[in-house]
C-alpha cells in the first residue's frame, strides 16, 4: 500500500512539473502546496523524481512508471521497499555493479540502450570516456566545500561532532554526502564556501601576481573571484555580470568573505562596453563563459530530457562573441582563463581554436576536469596568452 501511494505521488508530481524549471526550485513549492506530505514522503518523492530524470531519454516509449522502475534499479545499491513491491526480480539484483545492472536491464527491457540516456555523445570533448560519463548519471554527485585557510581543523571537527562522514579531497576541499544540512550544522559563521571540486581546481590555472589588475568577467555568484582572492589578496579586482540580482548576491558573498576592495559593474558582454571600460586594461581575465552546463547535469538530470542539440551552436556563438569583446581589454603578454562547465567539444576545444585564430591569443595550456570519475562536475579550462 505504501509503495502504491508513493507511485501515485510521483505520477502526480511528474504531471505537475513544468518543463524548463529546475527541480530544486519546483520541489519546495510543490511540497508547500501539499502540506500533508511528511518528511519521509517528501524525501522519497524527491528521490524518485530525481532518479526518474537520471534515465535521460532512455526507454522513451515506455510508461513513466516503467521508466521509474528501471531508474530506481540503476540508481540504488540497497534494496528498498518501493522497487521490491513493483519489481522484485530487479530488487533481488540491486547490489550488482553498474555494468552488470545494465546487462540485466537489457534483458528486462530489450530496447534499453545506455547511449539513449544522453544522446549527445558525438559532441563530447575528445578526452571524455562516453561509457564512464553516461554511467555517472546513476550516481548522485557529492556536495563539496572549500574551507578557508586556517579554519580546516575547526570545520572538520564540527562535521565530525555532527556525525557527518566526509572525504578529504585536498587540504581545503571536503566531499560530503549530498543533502547534508550545512545550515543546521553551521548556524552562524561557516568558514567555508560550497563549491564543486572541479570548480575549485580551475584556480591552478590563474597564477595571479601581487598588485595586478584582474577581471572576473562573468562573475555570477563569485566562486572564481573568491578563489582568485585567496591565491593573491593584493589584487585590483573588477567583477561583472549581466544580471543585477546576481551582482547583489555576489556583493553579499564577497563581504562575508571579507573582500572589500573591488569594483562591481553591470555589463552585457555581447555588446561593446567601451563606454564603461575604455580606461581599463587587465593583467588577467577570467571568463567563466555561459554554456550548456552539460558537465553539471548529474546534479540537474532534468536538463537532459529538456535539452536539444541545437542549443550547442547558440552557446558556442555566445562564447565567441563574449570572448572577443573581453580580450581587447587584456594587456599584451597577459592571460585569459577560459572556463566552461560543458562536456561538449564545440564549447571547449572549438572555441579555444577560434580564439587562437581570430583573437590574437596563444594557447598555453588546457585541461578537462573529469568530474564524472569522482562524483563532481565535468569542466573545461584553458589558459591563453595575448600575443605581444
């Protein structure tokens, strides 16, 4: 009876879900409208709907409940009452590794193909392993934090006291179970930032020097600015974004981090911004470019079923336009750090090749951060130098 109620709740939730809305925004509102759902009901409903979307576009011709059963089998390692009730033959094999589970699923659903989950693999950057990338969608990513220097022991001790199991990925980076209630554990001063491990690793490409002028051109929530400032506090900083509300949030975040010396600018970088930046030149520019976000869809799997490959060319053109507009403010011999959270070649290597050809830049280095191998985001970062 409980499993049947859970399925009915899932189907009602799925019917109410508006496409193009992130699940993390939709679910709290849905639960507020259905106040009779207890905490366990909400938790199970969230798990089911997220797992459902992790199946991507596979088994598209099957009923939603059948797709859900397949997804539950792939995404769980421990037997649960829901799958045991509806698909006991699958529940009995739930402890298998993912490769064996895929073979079992092919027998249960002959039309199941791993490639259908994410049917954009022919757009992948060259270094991506398609099978590992696709398989990673059945594993929930970790929650990562970056601890402020000098507070490592304090943060780890607080987590330990709260009974939170964590993995130390580097001196300042910890991996926590997804869904960890950090606001409850750290009700006041936190001494850390929530930031994906791959995002943290982009900082090794910055290499700022004291007193230099740096610009975080698409600053968004300010994660890269915080990384930059920690590497070299004595910089002249400019941060910009096209969204005023984002800049307001960024300002609050920088203030909490104790960063006071910076300039904030509202800029549309698809347009000529000489009227604002005509007197500026920079020793370094970070361009965390708008992109498909395909390297982060392990966190937002609903994006897979909503995405069309035609969007790739849109973002590629946007990236080229913005990059050409920002690079003219870069001093000769200085660095542009180009970053995306995309797995697609067109947004990564192809844009870099275009900038080398058209923008007077030389490629110094690049790396693909393979988050799909370590329960984090997949990102691309290139370090380009303006030719003197």
